[in-house]
C-alpha cells in the first residue's frame, strides 16, 4: 500500500494550517455568480446520475426505491440541483414515475450518459450513485442491471464519455471494491461500499451516505457544508456501528479512491491525509454565505477571484505527482494564503 503523506514537522504544521484555512473558505467553487444565476438550470455545473440495478427481492426493491427518491429529493431541494440535471434509473419506474425516468438497463444508462455529454461543460461536476447488486468472479466486477450486466470498464467508458473535469462516484453495491480499478483515475473521487470483490453480502453504505449529505453532524469542520470526505467518513462510521450494535461480523468495509491514487484508503487512512480532493469536493452550490446573500459588484469580484484560486488549488493537487514535493508545498501554501486573504475580505462585506 502506498505510504501516507509524511511531510517534515514544520511543513506538516503549515500544510494542516493552510488546509484548515482552505476549508474555512467554504469552497466557493460555484460562487462566481449571484444566487439568482446559480439557480438557472442552463448555468449550473452539476449533474447527477442515480442508478439502482435489478432488485431481485420485493423488500430490497422498496429499500432501493426509497434511497433513490430520498437522494433525488435532497439533490433538488437542499442541494439545489436543477431538476433537468438529475436522472434516475430503476428496475421498475412505474413504482414512482415522478422521481424515476428510465428502466435501469444498459441501453438507457448509455443514452443518459450521451445526453449529458452533449450538454455538460469541461469544468462541470458529475455525481454518480450506484445501488443494488454487484458481482465479482475474481477477474473483474459486474453491476447487475435489468438485462445484460455492465463491467466496471464499461461503466467507466459510459460515465467518462461526459467531458466533465470532476466525477464523484459512490458505488454502494456489494463486491464494489472490485470496480475501483476501472472507475478510479485523475479527477475522480470514488467511494466503494466494500474494499474488495470478495465482500459479497448485502451492503448498507448507500443509505448512510445519503443520510450524511443531509445530516448536520456529518459537517465536522462546521463550515455549513458536507464534503465528499465528510460524507464518506460519516457513512463508514455508521456502517461500523450497524454491525457492532447487531453483534455481527462486519462484512463491508468502505474505502475511498482519491484522484487516481494507487491504493484505495480506509476511513482511518483517508483521515490521516490532508491532500485529498475529497476534502474540497461538494455537491452543493457553494458557500451558504454566497448562495443566500445578495452580493454587491465588489463582492462578486472577490467571489470570482476566490473561485479562480480554488480552481488553481484543485488543479495543483491533481498534478502533485508531476513535481517535486518542495515545489508542490510552496505553490500550495502560496495559493491557500491568497485564498484565505480573499475569503477574509469577502466576509467583511
């Protein structure tokens, strides 16, 4: 397993302080325009694909449908996704035609990805949520759909045909750990319910991840937002509690793949890392301060500057492996200091 980041003590203090400042900025990723413009469907940079494969059991079908409807309601309500930027696929759409558009089969998923690819921009973010049953024979992963199943490589081909800079993927199926090799990569954050394809029992990560996105106590840094890292950590903790309270052996171990890292990380391993894209990746529209407040022209200019700086931070983090550690740390420190200064000015407005 790849070792954890272990910068020198002084550098470690600087890095941790700077990342706390960065988190305090509340992201500002989508704060370049006033709240009214952010609500416009044509300008929103976020997309969501929600898929529950074949259920195979009436009880599970009911549970998976609830997850998808709860998640869609959360995305379009609290998180502010435009309705036409969210697509849901389920094995029986007739059970809830208000929230489900398509039968969850290969043809429809490919169609959805092609349609979003024609509309999404290069700087957009795509959130993918997979629920249901997975399978692994030791050679690879398959997502069980209505009709022919899809391998991890086939899923990756469909999803990543969309020309978006950032993908946030949650695979909540059993055996999902086997999908990481196909789904992981630069600019991609992948949460898996299991650490390997050998964990074949029913999983519970999906419902807890949705709970995390809506729960105030999952917002550890108290910036009014829930990052993908925070949602992963919360959901993993709830999974562990589920098995502990029931007195059962834990048969699913959630892991996080961040920006193409060679090895997926457990919650403890991810928690020890400060340089994770998942720490600054969100599903909401941006800082509550900016979304909820009318902004003056001067504030808008500061917000645009903050947005540009945060983009630079993300791009730098993506390119970390291509430069010397000292250069990376110096450039990161400079960007985060500038970002903190802009954020401080913005808070005074």
